[in-house]
């Protein structure tokens, strides 16, 4: 097993409901090291660039609108097999199908308002962490 870094986002729905602390607690209790963390209000340009791989999909505009609707918490997590472990802790994309021991099961509502985001591969994690954190923030 390799030490990896991955991006984690606590989405606007979970921040607005006051659940960010609960998500962070789950992350820490699962043994992740939070390498960097900040709260931000994404602009449309930031969200569009971040989600550019979905730009041709019918849900793209709704996704950008949602991700810019309120503050998010951005984190770089580090652990052995961080990418797969964070995705497992998040649970299925559709929060309605997520178990109560997952972030999305506890704090999400549905497939669109699912409380969290995580990178899906090492290449994605490299792009995503660099998108939101400059070299001085990624200690």
C-alpha cells in the first residue's frame, strides 16, 4: 500500500447545514492526515474549470450552480490508499443509497446534494489538489 494524497470537498449543502465538523471528525477518525484545509466560495469560473470533464453532460450547469451556491471546505487528505479509502468513506454518489456509516449517508440528501467530493484516481488527485492549493499550501 502506498501513501497517497487526495482532494476532499465538503460541498455547500453540508457546509450550510452545519455538518462540516461532523465530516472532518469522520475523516480524522478514519485515520487520514489533513495536509491542507481552507474554506472558500467558488466562482463560476473555478467550478467550471474544476468540473470541465463534465462540461458536455446535461447536469453540468446545475452542478456549477450548486457548487457556487455557498462556501465549501477544501482539503488535501493523506493516508495509505487515500483515494480508495476516502471514496469508501464517502459512500455511493447517490446519498439516498449510502449507508449510515458513510459521509453521504449521514450528511447528504440525494445524488446532487451528496455532501462531499473525492478524487477518483492518482492523476485526478494531482490535478484537483493543484487546482485549489498552490505549492506553498501543499506541505
